[in-house]
C-alpha cells in the first residue's frame, strides 16, 4: 500500500496580489480559493516533497479515495484492464468519479472495468508534468454533466513555464526488482504574440515479480493449511473428484520443471499429484512499463481581446505484466461447469488438467499491451465589454490499445492430450476418449507447446469529441454586497468505443475463455448556467443548473441536474459553507452495447434442494459452479445521485487552515447485473406448489434464463444462467472530512504540519427493493472498505533545504473469512530536498521507510495472501532525483 501524505491547500494571495482564479466546481472567476463545496488541491511542490512517483500513488494518498480498486497484480485487472488503474472517490465505483485534464474530458480506457463498465485510466497521466490536482468531493453534474456523482478529479498540467527544466529520477527497491528511470523536460518560449509551453516524459519501469518477495514466493507462505500445498502442475481425478495417483516415477521425471520444484505432492482427502510450490510466484507485483508522454499549449495573441490556442497531448506506453502461467484441463465447452470424460483406456470417468511451465514455454509468457493516447483542443478565448469572457473550443481525445497474451487452443490441446473423440458413453453421457495417462505426465518441447498455443490479440479503442462554448462574467452587475457572477455553457459532442476482440475469443476456440464483444456510440448535447450572488457582505449564494441529452442506438435519455451553495463569512477568516446538488450518469456504453459472453459463477440450486428435502446449509447443490451468460441492455436509464456537504473553514492567514466537512452521497437507479441467486430462487418458487404462478411473466422469464443439464447428467442441476444489467441498486454513504495545515516560522527554518482524516459514518447498499440493506463496512458484507483513512506530514524548510516526513493510517479492513477485521496499518515516507543553486535541485525519497509488509491476515488463503486492493509487498524503495534549469526564473 502506498504511503499517504496530507494534501497541500491553495494558499491565500499575498496582500495586494489578489487575482481571479477558477477552482474545480465552478466556472465563475473569483478571488477566493474556498467556495461552498470542499475542494482539495495538491500542487507540484507537494507532489515532489511527498515523493509521489505516479498518479495512482498520488490519488491513493487522498483520504476521499476510499474504494477498493484493482491492483496491477489482480487477476481481474490482467483479464480485463491490463496496465490500467482507477480512482474511486467515496467507494462508489470508478465509473462514478469524473476525471478531467485541464478541465476537459479524456477518452475512457477502451476495455471495461471488471469486464463491465467504462472508466478513466489514470496510469498514463505523467505525474512530473502536473502543475496541480484538484479534487471536488460531491456532485458536479450541474457543472460538468454525466459521471460526476461521487466527485471530480481535475489534473491541471504545467502551463506557465520559462526556460528549460531537465529532470532525471532513478528508483530501486531494497529487496530487488522494480528498478525505474524517468527523464522529464519542460519549457516555454515566446516571440511576439506567439507562445508555446510543454513537457515530455520518458519512463522505464522494470517489473517486480512475486518470486522476488519472500512473503509470496511459495504456497508455503499461505497462512491457511488447506492452501499451503503445492499447486497442481499435473493432475488426474475421477468422477468423485478424487485424485488418481500419477504413474510410478512420473513426478521424478518432471522434477526439473518450474525451476526444479515439481514433486509428488498430496492434497489431504483428495490424493496425489505432481505439483509445485514455487510456480505461484510467477506473476508480476509491479508491471513493466516503457512510456513516452507529452503535454503542451500553443497560443497566439490575435489582439488584446482575443487569443487562439491549442492544447495537445500524446502518449505511448508499452506495458508488460503476468498474472499466472497458462494451463489446460478438459472441458466440453468454454467455461463449462462439467469437465469429465470417459477414458476407455482405464474404463472410468476422468478429469485431466495441467499447467505449462517456463521450461516448456520458453520463459515467462507476459501479457503485452501497447497503449496510445492523444488529444487535441483548438480554440479561441478572449473578452469583450467591461467584464465578459468567452471561450470556444473543440476537444477530441482517443485511447487505443493493442493487447496480446498467450492462450491455449482448446481443440488442439484436446487432440494433443486425448486424441480423437470416440463417441458418447451411454451410461455417463460423457464423451469417450482412449488415452494412456502417461501422455499427460511428460514435459513438452517448445515446438509442441507452440503447436497448441497462440497469442490472442485485442485492438480496442475509445474516443470522445466535444464542442464547447462558455461565457463568463465575474461582475454581471453590482449589488450592495458586491458583484454578481455569471457563467453559461453549451456543449455538443459524441463518444464511442469498440472492443475489437480477437474474433476467435468470441467462440469456444480458446480454453476456458469465451469473451464478449462491444461496440457503440452516442451523441450528447447540453446547456447550463451558473450564478454567484452576494446577498450580504458576509453571505453569498451560488446556484447552477444544466440539462444533458444523450442519444444512442435504440434509445435516448435526458436529465436536468442542479446544485446550490451557501457561504457565510462572519469574519474574513471564518467560513461556514453548505452545498446540495444532484448528479447523474448516462447509461454506460459497455453496459448498453456489450455482446454475449461467458463468465464463471456459483449459485445455490434452490429447486433441487427443495425437491430432495435438503436444508440449504447442508444441501448437495449449494454453491455449485455455473456458467453465467452475460449481455448488454439497451433499455437502461440514467443513474441518479444526490450530494449534501456542509462544513466550516478557519483560515486566518496563509499559515493556518482548518476545515471540517460533512458529506452524504446517495446513488439511485444504480446499474447492476440481474442476480443469479434471485433468478434461482424465483425458479424454485415457480414450481408446482410454490408461491408464484408458473405462467406469470416473472416465471416465464426465469425459466428462459436458466438452463439445466439433462436429468441423467449432473443430477439435472443448473448449468448456465443468462443475465444482463438493469437499473435496480441503491447505495448511500456519509461521513466527515477533517483537514489541518499550519506553518510555524522559526529562526532555524519553517515547520509545516499537514493532517487529513476521513471517517465514514455509514455506507449501505441494496441490490433489489425489498432486499436486506447491506452495511458495506461490516466484516461479512463481501466488501473491503475502510471506515477511516488518515494521513499527515511534517515539513522543515530553510535556506534551500527541505525535509518532509509523511505517514498514513488505513483503518481496519475485513479479513478474508469475513468474520473479523485485520488491524489498521501505518506506512511512512521521507524526502530530503536541497537546492544546490538557484537552478539545480536534488532530492532523495525513501518510500516505506520502515520496510513494512502488508498486515498479516491469518485467514487470507488466496494468493498472494493479502488484500491486493490495499497492500503490496514492494517494501522499502529509494528514489534519487536531480533537476537542472536552463535560463528563466529560479526553481
């Protein structure tokens, strides 16, 4: 888990230097940096002082970022969103946080989060080119439109530059692996009315492997005995899932595989097999990445009142990661719930499976992803009259990927290991093969492995375009208490995506992989306005309203959102503030347009349990494996949300800032998949003597969605269930944010203390009306969200030297068994920075100063034996950075 640091807040302008500013959450220029809604600002100096090495690390530092997002070493990330990372304000899901760059939207990551919803990838945003980050906690749809339910994160890139600044950073970990190099160059140039500023970054991040960390390099590291056993490198099992012992000497002949770690292993109650304890570590903790990113702005002064500009961005990254080795087992079709066959050679029903080792595959087979992003925004801005400002711009952003990873070709592997199918066994109804088990227990040559494997290649892309006109006036007219501010915006744009999967991945061609396609686009128009009215010298009200309209193939939706705010300043240093706003999220493109595909799931077969008179707790058909067939829904409506914030700010000077804010977010009509458990219950209730009429639409729908095996196969249990997303769920969270920043000048330097804390009072979720309300903070909720998240830092600065020591506390989290909590965790960072001259600066950052590993959970039986959403095993790491500026003002 990355160490956190308290945010740096925007400082008050020095006396006599008040300038108009625009803070995320409002389009109206103002001289105040605090409005009715809380906005946290982290500037480039704080980013460097706290040693943030990437945007995901930076945002993980924010106490409001409380969702359990995917880790680079999670299987879901490797399968669906390789190399991408997310931000999740208030734990409401990454798709409910709006991410902007310079106040503008960027294209979504072209592959869906957990195979479901679109989101914004933050991993490709170069941290070294950021001027500041602003985080608005609360509804922002009345200003920015769709997606801004939990809040808004706006990255403002460096725009005011002079001279040329060169920066080199080198990083390495104490325990090996994960070395990195980063080179950055930024600069600006002016001639007459022409200006250009920009920057480039090159990053070379080497991978860090699981086998390079002692806490996850072997199954012996599991704290639970049932999983502290060798993995099944080669295995056979009978119809009762009892293992069939390997031929004599077979495991000894294979012992050179997996780095010499294969041996005759035993799983209690199941039997013997050829296994390895070391192959569990053949995955990456940190992905390898080589990338180039650039940002810039061109402008030309047409006159004193008009300026042409073009903002641009281009980036290309090559990401390499690995979750696990490839494997194969017999299956009749992709993700089939019944994988047995009749082996005529032995005269019994069997199940065969094996993993493929690096010695057979020619080394570690990594997933390779090439990610290309670019955006361009030409426009014109200027002013007219006494105080009118305008901007007309067109933004186009695109994100495309080429993703390759190894797959086993099911039919070729089946022929290779089992030979031709000889029919169907009359007694078991399983396919018949005739194969000597010795065929399974041998190492493949590289040529043999290549004959049954291939790279699957996806070429997804997404894009967004938006024409926007804004008109602002900070002094529309004067009231006794001050000027009335006004802003108006009109937008028209389009958005689209295309997964472009490997066509073979949409069939049963690959082993245990049948994906879904997805392609669609929509158009969007919006108009909105905002006012800021000083009612009294110490009372200001704000209001905004906006109407958005979306049209997509087969449907359309429109939504009006509004917000209102109140600022009360009894003194210049004291602010009482409150804001209420509505928000929405237009139907997610992937939720709407995703094609049919399969995922694995498990469900209770209530019908069979009832028919056999078994209680569910002891039923033979509880938690059985099924195939879940999933497709999109073009009838989805918008999700809606409401946010209330209220708090107080005390800031008597730029040296002291204290704020306390309450928040409450409610999300209605949330999109979620139909529940397979509910469908199975409904099917049982539709049986003769049940509570529902078998001819009712509810029962007819349930019967159509549930497929079963024939009565003489697998007892006729459920084999597959067909689902799609619907507007059904409701979620609500509330809590408090506290922040403090104070600076104490002394004769031997200035000391600055920053503290931030977020405490969640409640976080509830209800999937269906009438369902029990789930407390997502409870240990047994199925969610892993902290109630508390805190961070703090103390900085000493004097005569070009600066030292920052920062720490974080992550509150308790549920354990793996979900019957208790693991204790809170603490991590600390330190950065020493020194200006050798006005134009040369060096810094040393130590992340995870005390080399803390993840909090131990004695029940976490799943690899890597800790919660990867919140922790990692990188350990102590060190970064050296040198900055040199050619010309211009001092650093």
